[in-house]
């Protein structure tokens, strides 16, 4: 069983298209910068991986997450040669914060806000005539969850084609609470390096067009073999090695592959000491050294793009399989002990022939998801 | 929508086997239909307890409705709070809430402006993500299957039933605990211009074969679910089925015994001729409960289940959303004698 990815769109701090982002990642260009609109006096952490698109520098505006979502879907539809009429096409949107930033601007500064602007269906109806739209607030596993549910819709005969997308703009309450909770103030997001001090948020949106089987002659970015999802039911914010191992085993089973078949892993790699040690330990057991797949963690350059991060990793994975090129983990010089046996790409992009990629995404609420993507040749 | 490619898998029905309420003034679902009892849930006294400490209001309401629903379905051990007796790995949680964390988000922004981030309580971190509610419910009962949170506007509760059914018929889970919750609060009331229901509702939905295997009493069958551009489109699509429907299945509706709406009679939609639904009785739960938002579709379903408890051969339709919204959702339900 597989599904074809026929269109991709994305924007992030390091690029405005999937190819643009991938080129930045391979060149080791990150998008970290000083907080653009939040009052630095109020925070310990004063950097993030923001998109610089505000009309007036230093002045925030509502609706950015929705704007990026539409831009990413526009790109994906054009890339797939799909019409912009989505009246019959399900659109599944994964997000952590929805339009939370717009709600903050309404509450704090009196910016206009309608209740129906808090879910993305309103904008999707206006732009594409879409009515089979679903906003899933599934934390940082949201887009891989949405991808799994999109494959189910195709399997169940509910649709031949679905659009799966994600978007998040940084909000003060989420950024601030994370800042309050992290022991240290990260200078950057440094996954799996001993210098990792925690997570820093990033902004962006991503979309893919997923179909049962592409029309003959139509370019396919990658073949999705399986997406698994589960919940730890252990802790509201900390990862659980058993839940992660279970979702990976389930995903491999669904894809009918062994861990040894995997050539590349796009790690969740959020840069928190807890995530990095847990994820690395589970993967070290699953992929014993030496050998094992190449691994990378794009959040080292995009920041943690929250709900969209899993699907953004998947889009970058598709390009990696196509080009035989893997971006490095920026800033990784001294891996943590649990990651010592993992083939993390360092310093510069690696080149390799790649057939199968695994993508990890874990989120608050103990939710885990993973996908297996196969090169389309 | 039917696919030209894959034959649908063998038909798997999704059935309701338990209902729980935590709605101010109510005790049992038949009160949604007009039965009157003394007492009822009171958030001032009902949301206390060790197990609720440090939890956001939406999670607390959800927890107070999850346990009764599981107990109603015969899935909780004798002592009530301790043991979930189903298979936790195969149990999904699906939550619908549009404004569940809005007050937390707004108050955290206020605190940062006043006291910097150092004024924030570390325990608030989970409340910055809407899926805190699903996480709380999963942790309380050890539910380790897919955990899905819908924030999908006025149709969100019925959309949660659509996705619960999809998870079940796709084989992602054998049981789903579906929760709708909308807490009240200063920001919610300001945004909506009126108080929200400040309550929660939960349904246990499982595959018909799983319910039969464990001898559970079926209370209703989800016989059609869809989202569409308007009432006619949603009802038509729901009649055609929904996730996992086979072509040979008998279409539900358009005539039903009970139509659960979200607006006063005569305001269903733009006048349509012929009307897409014929109903012997019409009930709008918001007339007595006020703004229910993401909880509404599941309160409607709970009312349908209560109706079937005394009218086992009846059918019902629930609809949410109208011309002012991005879509309309429709869910057909049928009583246990209807589907036997």
C-alpha cells in the first residue's frame, strides 16, 4: 500500500519554497534572529526562528498563520497541477497554536477577531471553496497525524486526493511559558549536541497533495508507505521511550519494512535535553552501530516549527531522496552520549544513494507519529 | 465520495456504547430531552479533587465526563477511578473544543506583560496547546491509541464523530472516547458575546464487532457522517455514508424521527424546496444550554442516544453549522433495534 505525493509547498525562516528551504539547509544556513515584535524585557530567551514578513518592522499583525497556510497550499496545488477548486477535496490542517497569536493581539491590543478566524476552515472555504476541512490542534505531531488520517480517508474510499498542511506563528503565551520552564536560555536550537540548552520556536507552513496513484507521466515527489500514530498516556510534556518505540515499530509494520531497510531518518530533534536523550536512546537500540541510516535534524536551522514540523521534515526528506543529499545538523560538534552511535550528518551536507526515509514527530500530550517515505523512481 | 480505485474494506459499523455528561444542572442524558431531576452537575463543587489539581478548566470538565462515559459503557473497573478494562493500546481519544484554552492563552499574555515570564506558573505549559485536554484524558485512563484534537468551529463536535468512525473503520483503534468540551471564561465570553456552556460531554464509540465480542449494549449506530457546503450538501453526503460505508448499505434518512439542530425552527438554512430532511420532532439543545460550540455535536448525539434508550427503533439526524459558517456537518444515528 502506498500513496503518491504529487505536490509540495512550504515556507519557513530559511526559504519561501521547499527547494529554497532545502538549499539553505544543505548550505548550513539557519534562520535564528532576535525576537522581532515581543518586548525583550519580558523574556529570558530573546531569539527565535521567525519569518520576516510583517508590513511594519517591529509591529505585529494578526492572521499570519492563516496567510502562510494559504501560501503553502497555493504552492502545493500549483506544483501538483491541481485546480484551486477544492470543493470535493478534503483539506487536513495540523497545528499547535492555531491562530493563537491573533487571539493574543485581540485580547491585549484590541485587534479585530471573529470566533470563526480561530479555525482554518473559514479561510479555506473563501479561497478554495473547500468544505471538507479539518483543523487538528495536535501539538507538534499534528501534521504527521493529519497525514495518517489523510491516508485513511483515501483507503476508506472517502477521497482520491487529499491536501495535508500545517502552519504555526509564534505566540507570546506559548513562547513565554516554554521560556519560563526551560532551565537554561538556549543560544540556539542544537539538537543532540552536548551544548543543547532547549528548544527555540520557529515559524512556517507546509502543504502536500497526496493521492492514491499519480496520473501517468505526472511527477511524484515520493511514495508514502505508512504513517503511524499513538499516545504515551504518561506525561503531558515529557517524551516516553516506550511510546516512541511503539509508534516506530507500528509504522515499520504498516510499511512492511525492517529498520535495516531505512537509509535516512529525519529526527524530531527539538533540542531539549529530554527529547534528544530519549529519541537518541530509542533510535540507538533500533539502529545498532555501526551502520544504520544517516540522520539529520532540520530544526537546527528552521527552529521548531511546531505543528508543521513533521510534514516539513517529510518534504525535506522527499527532496533528500530525490537529490541524494542530506543536510547537516547545524552546530553539532560533540554528540550527547545516547547519540554517539548514530550517523548524524555533521558540518556539511552528505551525499548518498537513498531509498527509504523515516520521519519522526513527537508532541505535548504524549503524542507520537512517524512516517515512512520511499523514493519515487 | 466513493473511490474509483480501492474497494472499501469489509463493512465495519461504529456504535455508541456509553455516554457521560458534565453539564451544569444536568445528571443524565435524558435531561437533554426534557426530563427534569433535582440537583445535577455543579462546576463549583464538581471540579474539585486531587486528580484535577493543576489541570486547566477544560481538562477538568473533560475528566468529569470521561469516567461516567467509560463506566456507562462497562469499561471501568468496580472502583471507578482506577482501572480501564479495555485495551488501552487500541483505544483512541478524540476531543472537540474550540475555545478550551483561550482563557489560559489570554491570561498568560497578561501575566507576561505585567510580570515578565518569571510571573508565569510552570505548570501552565501544557495549557498552551489545545490538545492538553486529550492528553489529560489519555493519561487518566491509560488510553494509548491515536489522540486527536479537533478545533473545527461550530461543526467540530460532529466532525469528531466523523473522525472517531474513521479511526475505527480504518482499524486504527477498536474503541474511541469522544469528548466535547467548552469551558466558560472571561475571554471566551468576551469573544462570543455570551457565556459558553461551561460543560462537557463524552461518548464511547467502538466497532460493532468489538461491542458484540465483549457483550456491550449498543445504544446507537453512527449510520452516516459528512461535512458539506450547506445543509442539503451535508445531509446528502451523510446519506451516502461516510468513512467505511459500502455501496450496498441502506442509506439513512432523509426522514428521521428526531432532528437535532443548532438553531431555532425555521432558521435551519436558506429556505429549501423540498427540504432535505423530514423529521417527526425537532430539538435544538442550545435553546436550553446556550452556546455549546465544540461540545454541541456531541451533546446532540448524547440526546439521540437518550432518545433511543426509550425508542430503540427510531432514527435521528444531528446538524451543526449554517450559512454563516464555513460548512455544515451532518450525522445520522439509528437506534439499536433499527440496526439489529
